[in-house]
């Protein structure tokens, strides 16, 4: 009997190692395809180069890094206040009965495919921006707006969890000391849930940086350094998405190399978020 | 249901799947992959072919000329579609021209401009002419739309129009003819280039120095932005691939292509 | 005073967010619902998607999701069982959890790159339901693991103790006591994963291709509903078809998620 138990345990161990195995495989293949190119043209030329013209062998991805940064910042600029507002709204400002209705609604929204958001951005936002704000409409602004809505569920759910995890004495104590409801929320509860909220923002950021399809649809994909929110731009993800099907040889390797950079950024963000959210348990 | 029998059911299904995998590897049907310019036409012909040969399966998909050629080399696809001529190493493959296609320079239908010279087009796409009023239009900034790197259409455009000059990095990039058309159709200041076969009444095709992109002027060589649509094979095709190729080169299919806006080419085979 | 202003702003913020979300869904459903008649679901796309329905894409979506669940669910549940039943907090479990958390954060385009170079090229599966399904399985793994772990963790230790005291082995305890009790939670996780797979586009295009033809085997390329929607929307082939596909997508995803929500509610109520 014990032998059979041992075998079963080993089988389960093997199964459990699948996630780390897949992660290792992904890392291996992405690096195997992309690293040679980074080494070939030098990391500095790759990361800081401002010209991406594959047909001429120019593989600088700095405009893409900058654009990813611009688009994500824009998304956070709108997403953080809205996300916090919705979180506070859900936890403090409405009776629990309505909360029971709204919370599943947020989960539902999180499940809407990104191409739907992208489509809406294309049909509604892009013409609006084009006609009223100028520029081609296909712009960083459109991307940021759509992204901010896409990351809202992430920010809201995790921030809400952090607020709910706070001991009730925090709120009761503050109110007993004479603080108004708002003062309690803003100066006691939110700061106390700080690390969870920050973790949620970082995860939202990771999601924003990783979004591809919706961005291809509404960013315009021009390969230049962004100078305004009305400019068209290309992020790290859309760079891969838009040229992957057509690339071969050095070009394809350069796209995998873009993937490496993306991979690093997201891994760093996610590790930070994990670290922060584990810490808050204490 | 007992948990044990549930586990065995999982196992059984897995084994069944694996068996199906093994038996089906030699699937009936061929994959045709490559240029997104050729794709809609190949797809149309594949539909027609399959309605006449119900047991056959032709899977058409895009990915771009370069990807299609490579798919043929790696045997991921039986037939590759290309909207550009083969270069370098690729020349050892067996190619057949199935039609000719012109590249049309398109602008929004509200744009008053009807005609531009090749020089002007080059300067516009290089980013040296930035405003429509330099070309006789209103004083609005020109919005450039181009295809992505690796696209056969872009390469043809580069070769015929740009020459040594680069397309401006400010240009919006879209990854298919249809997407380029969409952008130009919804922006009165946009200019782009697409396959002539995809021009519709949402946008307007420009004349180049007075020459219109129509069949006559393409055939007599006056309109020069013409490129071949190629089917690419690893070696001379046999079986299903050959049958499909023969269909594509048949008068019926060529007439279909002509109706869609391509220039038909009957029995013109290029072996490199 | 500050309180009223603050609360007012919050109300505005929250309500406008809700309003925009409803608007987005409303827009697509408004244009798309009229398109959804029976023929739309039962006909395959014709004329490159300009006419007909979306039948082949529905089959493609189902097939892809099926393969993903077939491989992802056992691996995910197995991992959860291992973490909960066979170890305490140890180095192994920390490594596994780290791997799972990291995997959860990998963007879909990277999965697409991986799936392309590993399944499509390296393992020579080509663009196929199998390549796409296996890639999706990797993507849903973290979700299945965490939801399964949650539900297994929620089972009171007394259940297991009773089983052991009655002479049950570990295997018997797991399969006859733990798993059946955790089933609703596990199933919810699988449902959520199905919802995610349906909406996935980037990874699918790179691994399953975009052929509109009905698949004949697991090695056939296939276009899923979300890929079809993406292509229709970008190329302006047919706005009507795009809206219809979009509406169908939204309804499908909403339905699945509502089922999951209902299960969660019932499960939680059942537990307390």
C-alpha cells in the first residue's frame, strides 16, 4: 500500500510541476528566439534605438517602450481615480443589498473580450477624437481611455478585498473619535489598505502593458516617438502583434526580442504586486 | 457517479483523443497561407472549388507574403500565396502566377484631389509634403496610412513608388488592405495604398499623372504599379494541390478574379 | 463640507463608469441582436464573411475551448490537489505557487509567440485546433489552479479525518471525499476559464490560424468567434456581420459568467 501511495504522490507532484515547467518553456523559447538578435545588434542599440525599419536592419524599440509608457500612464491617470471612486462607492457609499447586485456586474465586465472594447473604441472614440480634438483619431488618447476601462475591474476587485480585510475596529474607532464618514474613508481606511490598493494598481498596470488586440485596433501603430496624446503610436505588444505574421529571419527574432523586453517588464511588475499583496496579510 | 469512475472516464477520453490524433495526422485537405492581399481571392476560389469537390478541404489563411513563403519551405502549408516576386533563397521554389494586381493610391471620397504624379506621391509618403494645400487641396495635414513591414503590398509600393526613400515613420500602420481602406474611408485627410481589387465605393483611387488604374491601362503597361499574385510550391504540385491550381488557372476561376478587380493571367507559369 | 463634495465626486465617478460600461455593451447589442437569427448560427460564413453565418467559427470556438479544458483542467486540479493534500508550506509549494502566479501575469501575445514557436513550428503541429487549444490550456492553468485550491481548502478537515478513520487511503479520500465536495468550486473555475478562452484572440490567431472552413480534425486550422469578429471589424468586410458576431460573443460570455456566478452563490450558501 505505501508504495502505491508513494507513486500516486509522485504523479501528483509531476502534475503540479506543470505550471513552472510551462513557465520555463516559455522563457526558454522566447529567449532562444530573441536573444541572438539582441546580442547581434547590442542591447543599447536595441533598447535605445529610435528607428524601427526592419527592411533596412534598424531594430530600435525605444519608441515602442515610450509609447507603452505613455499609453499605460494615460490609462492609470484615468483608471486609478475611477477605480478608487468605484471601490469606495461599492464598499462605503451604498447599502449592501445593491452591492450584491453590482459586484457580479463588475465580474461580468471583466469577462468581456478585449476585442469588443477595441471595437467600441474604433467605432465611437476614434471618430470623436478625430473630429473634436484633431489628429488621426487613432491615438494614444483612444488607447488610454479604452485601457482604463479594461483595467477597472482588476483595480476594483482587489482594492475592495483589501478594504474588506481591514479589522472593523479601524472604522468603528475612527467614527467613535468623531471623524466624519469621509474623513474615516480617506484618512484611515484607504491608507490602511494602501499596500493592497497599490498591488491592484500594479496588476492593472501589468494588464494594461500586456494588452494587444484592442490596441492594434485603435492606436494607429505609427513607429515614432510620441509627442502628444493625440499622436498615433505603437506599443511593445502591438509591435509584435502587427508584424509577427509577416516576419522572418532577423525581423522575427527582433519581434521575439521585443517579447523578451515585455516579458521582463511584466514579470517585474507582477513580482512587485505579489510581494506587496503577500505583505499586507500581516 | 463515483469519483473513481469519473477519473477513469477522464483517462479514457484522453486516450481516445490521443488515438484520434495519431490517426488524423494525415488530414485531408491543404493549407494555403500567405499574402493578405491574395487571401480574399484565394478564399473565394477555394469556396467555389470546394462546392464543386465536396470531399476536398482547402484552408486559406493570411499571415503575409513572407510568412506564406516560409510556411511552404517548412511545409507548414502546401501552397503559399505571395504578392511579391521571390528573392534570394526563395527563388528555388516553384511558382505560378495566378493573376496580376495593381496597387491603387486611395484617398477619402470627400477629398477633391483626383490626380497626382509619382513624384508627388513619393514626397507625400516620405513625409516631405505634409499638407493637402501643397497639392491643391484644403490646408489640412496629410494623414499617411501604410501597410506593415513584411507585407508584399508594402514592398511593391516601396519598389515602385518610394525607390530609395523611406516611408515616413509618422505613417499610421495597418496590417491588411481592408484595414487601410477602413482608415482612409473614415478620415477625410488620409491617403494610403491598397490592392486595386479591394477598391470599393467607400474610397477613391487616384490617377497617376493622368493614368487611371483600370484594366486597359494596366494591360497596355501605362499604369505601372502592377505586381504578380503568386502561388508558391515546394516542387511541382501533385494531387489535390495540382487540382486546385488547375482550377485557379481555368477560365471560370480567372473570370471570377476579373470580376473582383484583378487582372487575369491564363496559363502563364514562371519556374525560377 | 468636504465630505459632501467628496461623496458627490465619488458618486459621479462611479455612476459615469457604470454608464459608459452599459453604453459599450448597449451599442454592440443594439446593432448586433437583430442579426442573430437561427440562420446566423447555423450557416457557415460565405464570401469571405460577407454573407452567411458564423457556424464554422462556433465549432472552432467550441473545439479550441474543449481541447484547452481537456488538458488544462486535469493539470490544474491535479496541481491544486497536490498543493492541498500532499504538502505543507514547503520549498516545493512555494516554487509551484510562484510559477503559477507568474504564469497568470504573462500577456496573451507572449503565449501566442510561445505557442507559435513551440507547437506550430517545433512540434510541427501547424496552425491547428491542437496548437491553439494547448496554448489556451497553458493560459487557463493559473485560474483553474487557484479556484480549485480555494474550494479544496474550504473543505473542513473533519471530512478527511472521517474518511481516514474509516480506513480510507489517501487516494480514496481524495477521489471520494475531497474532490466531490470541491466540485462546484472547481467547476466554477473551469467555467471562468471557458469564458476567458472564448474571448482570447491574440494567442489564437498565432496558433490556430484563421481559416473559415469547417475543421475536419484536430490538426485543422480554425477561426474562432473572437478572431472572426476582430478580422471583420478591422477590415470593414461587413459591419452587419461584425456587430452580429460581437453580440453573439458578448451574450455567450455573459451567459457563461452568470452561470459561474450562480454556482458561486449556490456553493457559498450551501457551505454556510
